[in-house]
């Protein structure tokens, strides 16, 4: 398996933390040369909401490694509340990052992906795209857009040799979820309650999501396009609703 991505170059947005970091480490362990695009803590500093920054970072990766074979569009932020709780500026901010960010990075990377014999894009979506989660209107809408975008991109680019898929994580134990738990009066009790609400009784690990991303990105998934792979402890597969 360590040879799986030998000779290939992968770009991971939001790869300095959480799921993206686990993805970057997994792809590197399987032989890829990995470029992390993130706001900080990386050689390729990049803000996916800034087109010039994205174009410069992708050009720097191509210059440095000579090719781009795999793109993992993972950078994203959360938002809480009902449809009425976020104002226009917040709606546009979250869509700009979670949805338009994917378009920007993909647009910049496409010329390089088109020349790869094993090109693949994996978008980090969420069970929020389809679950109807309470108090997550804006976030769910943005991830619903990511799901639709994944399918549309898959249709547009498959015949160019670029496969596009997404992963739908459930509740993953990352710094993001850690920050939400830390905001509770009793973080440990909150964590235990959150685990108890998961179908398999625990949080999903970032490594589990990384394995799913690596599979979809690998030549082994050469006939898989336009799908969402759930990594959610059984939530969607068992037709359960988060409580
Ligand atoms: P995280 O906060 O641990 O990591 C997110 C990374 O994205 C950070 O390194 C951050 O610096 C980077 N980032 C944020 N804004 C950026 C920008 N404008 N440009 C470039 N990089 C930027 O979060 P995480 O939990 O690892 O989440 C990663 C992805 O997984 C997100 O798309 C999120 O929606 C999705 N997701 C997370 C969960 C979960 O439970 N943690 C569940 C489903 C989906």
C-alpha cells in the first residue's frame, strides 16, 4: 500500500489540522508527495477565499513538484443556528469558503490534473448535506451545495480522466469538535453525551476519514465517480437521525 501513490503529487486544502492533516499524513504514508494549502503552519500558505492567493499557491506547488494528480478540497468552516440566526454577511462568508473555495482551487488545479494519468478530486462534504440537522441551516446548505457540486464536477470531468467524489463524515474527533466541546460547561460530560448519540457509540476518527479519502483518490477506485462515501458510524447507512 505504501507504493499506492508513488510518483503522484497531492494537494490538500485545510491540511494543517484535523481531517485534512490526517489525509495529508495518510497520502504521504502511501507514497504521495503532499502539498498542504492552509492559512498557516505550512509551506504553501493559502486562503481559499482569495482567488489570487489560490492561484499563487497552486502555481507554487506545480513549480515545486512539476505536477498535480490528486486534489482534496477539505478546507471548511462550521456555522450554527436556524436560517434566521445568521445574517447575509455570514451566509456569504460560509458559502464563499465552503463552496466557492472548492471552485477556486479546482479551477486553478484543473490544467495540471488534466495531464495526470491518475487524476482524482475528493471533496470533504458532511452528513449535514442530507441529514436535516437541527440548528445547522447555513452549514447544511453549504454542504448540500458541496454534494451537488461534486456530482456536477464528476459529470464534467470524467471523460477528461479526472474522477470526482466526496466523503461525508459524521461527527469527527478534530480540533473543531474539541472547540465546540470546550465551550460547554462540562466538556467531558458533553463529550460522553456526544459519543452516546453516535450509532457506534464513539466519535469518528480523522484517520478513518483519511482512509476513505485515500481510497477514493487512489487508482484502485478507477471506476468510481460522483459518489459520496459516508464515514459516519452508520448514521446514514442505517437511516438513523442524529438526536
Ligand atoms: P479543523 O478546524 O480542524 O481544520 C480545518 C482547517 O481548514 C484548518 O487547518 C484551517 O486553518 C483551514 N482553513 C480554514 N479556513 C481556510 C481558508 N480560508 N483557506 C485555507 N484553509 C482554511 O476542521 P475539521 O474538523 O478537520 O474539518 C475539515 C473539513 O471537514 C471541513 O470541510 C468540515 O466541514 C468537514 N467536516 C468536519 C466534521 C467534523 O465533525 N469535524 C464533520 C463533517 C465534515
